[in-house]
C-alpha cells in the first residue's frame, strides 16, 4: 500500500465521528447547497443506478435519495467513514463497499451515475480511477465530481488562503483532535489545483462530453462527464 493511501485512510478513520460537524461548520453550511447543485445539474431520477465513490458519511447518497434515486451504492477507503454512513442506512436501499476508487469491485456497465464529492484529490492514481469510471458506467451514463478549487480572483484568493491555511486547520484540530487532518486539506487542495486538470483527464479517459462549472467565487468546481 502506498504512503498516500495509508495516510489518507488514517486521517479519515480518525476524523470520521466529527466529519459531518466539521463539514457543515467550516463551510458555513454551504456544503449542502454544493451537493444539491451538483446532483441537480446531473439530472438523476428514480431510474438512476448510483455508485457514490469516496462516499464518506453518506450525505450525497441522502441528497440523491431525496431526488428519487432508489438504487444507491457507496464505496469508501475508510472503514470508519462507512460506519458513519451505515448509521444513516434508513435513508437508502443499497450496499456499501470498502474499496479503493482505482479498483471498484463491480462489473463494467453497471451504473448510470457515479458521484465523487470532495474525494477525487485523495485518489492515489486519479487517471486510473477515472478510466475505471468510464468502463463501469452504462452508455450515456455520467460521472459527477464535486471538488475544491482555488479562486482565480487575486484578492479573493488571498483572503481565502488566509482562512484555508490558518483558521480552518486551527478549528479542525480543536474539534477533530487530529493535528494533521485539517492541515492536509489545504495542502491537498493547493497541490490538486496546480497539478490536476479534471476536464483533460476525463476527456483522455474516453468521455466525449465534459462540462465544468465553478461555484462560490471559484472555491468549488463541478465537473460532469457523460459516456
């Protein structure tokens, strides 16, 4: 197992009990809007078959259920995050897998939709994972990625970086009791923003139709690719 995989699993196993609280607190509750907007842009319905990868505690699955999706499956690398997801089990009908995104234990052309919310930057091999997504989606299926990004406006970016690098890690440490978890977050977002072009990788993976939209002054991106 790579060092990145070990560290990502350790961090998310550690913060799982406080994950929902910190998500809502540190985003000022805007994370609810981000998830809802991403799913509405995707256009899922009762006929959708959803695999939510890096599903965490299940907030995307719950939102999809509210939209009428009946067949929902979750996969995450962290056992403790899946345990939190299972506490919300009454919301969904489906199965959960402990899995790496690069090796989903499912057959090709099994799903109409794949979602990843704030997890793709934690993959140890993003190109491999997105290539797998293409194969396990049915024809016409969509992968929807919700992920952090850095604002392009210079002034707002400077203000945001102060919050992201100083205030967020401090609050995260106080609540989660993990000294490194919320230091990892800004570091991983900065590295991801510099090195990863999701549109280019999805196009290279075979998706002919890829769209990208930025929300909340550019701190979040939604990327939707259709097979």
